C-alpha cells in the first residue's frame, strides 16, 4: 500500500514539475528565459543538441546577428561558450576589476604630478602597514605596476600559479594546507623515486599537460555550460552596478536566522566590503581564508559582509569530481531552508568570522550585484561602488580588493573632521 502511495506521489510531483506540455523529460526547458538579461534563444533548439560543434556554431552565428556589438555580458559569454570556451577566464564576460582607486587616484591624493613614477615611504601619507600592502613587490616604492592585477604582470602570473598549486595540495578543500596534506603531496609525487622529488616530478604534478587546466572529470560540456549560464550558476546574467553608482540596498538574514542585516544600516563614515560566494565554487573556497585575513587586518576601520549565493557546481549542474573528493556534494537548493543548510556546511568548513547573510532563493541580491559565483566589492564612505572585482572565480582577487580598500580607508581618514 505504501508503495502505491509513493508511486502516486512521485508521478504527481513529476507531472507538476514537467507539466502537460510536450517535450522530452530528459531535456528540461531552459530556465530564466524571461529574465531581463537572458540572451534570446532560437526556437526549437535544446542545449543538448549543442554537443554537435556545427550546431553550436550555427547558434553562435544566430546570436551574433541578433545582438550587434556592443553585446550584453551574458550574450558575450554564451557566444564564447558556443565557440568553444571552457571558461578559462580570458574570454566571454570575464574581465578586469573596475576601481576608482588606481594609480592616478593615489598620485592625486599625494598631490603629485600625473607623470610621477613612484611614491616612497617618506612621501606616503598614511600608515606604514598600508604602504607595505600597496608596495606589492616589496621594493620600498609604490609604482603603477604594484597596482596592476592584469594577467600581463609577471607577479600576477606567479600568483595564479601559486593559487593553482595550493588548490592541488589542499585535498579537503578548506582553503588551508595542513601538515598531513603537505606530506601527502610529497608522498604522492615522490612515490617510487629514490632520494626525494626531482624537478621533473614537480613540473609534472604542478603544470598539467593538455588543453584544460581543470582536473580530469571537472571539464564541462557545451550543454552543461549553456544550462549553467541560464540557471545563473556560472554567473549572474545581470552585469551588476557600475562604478560610482550607489550600492543597491537589501536586507537578508544570517544563516542561524537570528538577525536581519540591512546594507544601509552600516556606518556611513567608513568603507564596506561585500564578498559574494558559495560552497561549491572551489576557487572561492580556496581564496576565502584570504578574505578573512583582509577582514582581520582592516576590521578596525572598515565593515565586511559576506553574501551567500547560488551554488556554482551543484550535483545536478556542472558537478566537479574534485568537489566530491573533498566532501562537497550538494544539489542546487530548491528551498530557502536548503540554501541555509548548505551555507551552514560552508560555515562549518571555512569558519567565517565576518558576518554572513544568505541570499533569497530568487537570487535578488546576488543577481542585482552580479555576485554569482563569487565577487568582491568595496563601497566608499558614501555607499557608492568604488571597486568592483572582475567576475569570479577568475576576477576574485582578495589582495587586489585589499589595495582598493586601503585607498578607500585613506580617503575616509582624510575626510574625518579634525
Ligand atoms: Ca613596489
Ligand atoms: Ca586543507
């Protein structure tokens, strides 16, 4: 009797989900087609058909004709996917951060002419700790290149390499390399070798061969990426607020439900950092401890808030073998309570000390700020967007954000009544 009831309930649930309209159950319709920033989609084409490169190229051409340049961000990303992008961070909607706090701002703040090449410690008008962070390469001078986080900078290339290395060592994905993980890495690559690790072993372990730097089992197919784009799992379709705009207000609850946090209730005389992220985004987990480190360094003169958003790599989307190995395997929450529960898993693993709030299931805040899958903002003391990182995971650069935050703090300091 129980079984019959279960069957009836299951059938009813399936019918309610799929509805009576025609269409094969294994190819559900694209979500969010009515979203104001969703790219138009050709009639009768399912994402699954785009496994055929010729069909993908045809749809890319159709989109290119539908949207003359300059194209919306989501259209740029979709066309890049259809033309073979596997989301390596240098195409589609990925791009550099935007910041009011750049080299020109710093020179102006010091009343130095625009062609000045460097600022020395003696000339610097704020705390020594601030100088040390702005002098990224530690040569005792701040130069324009210290503030340049584009990929042409050797420092940034090295930094990305270290980040990839750290992720390979961090087997449980908590953003820290434990002594056991360090030892395990040594054993893994030195296995069957006499007398330690050779340079070639390190190279083989840290510079994987092949087209993708993703681990085996993590590389996505075109249909998975197209569905991920419309589901806003690989990123929000909205481009988010522009530099200088007032930060859109919101109220969200903490994961324990005990508090509601409203953005506009934060102090007006100091900067505020917004950190967007989710549990299943591996690069975000890997870098989150660095955001916490920035929080510890600057909590005395700035506010911080983390907004927990939609999962990037749920089991029913672009699932990652590397996540499963780390015990990070969750379906995309269908209820707010489920998202809260995944956020609690995140909190258990990453132990955030800054305040965390959970976005509503309709992604009202993550969507507005283009916060999915991960992104950083610095709001100035007037609540305007002063720094907006590139889209995560590639644009998620905590140390770039820290430099902008330091300059936002210098600006706030200079404005204080004396
Ligand atoms: Ca320097
Ligand atoms: Ca670890």
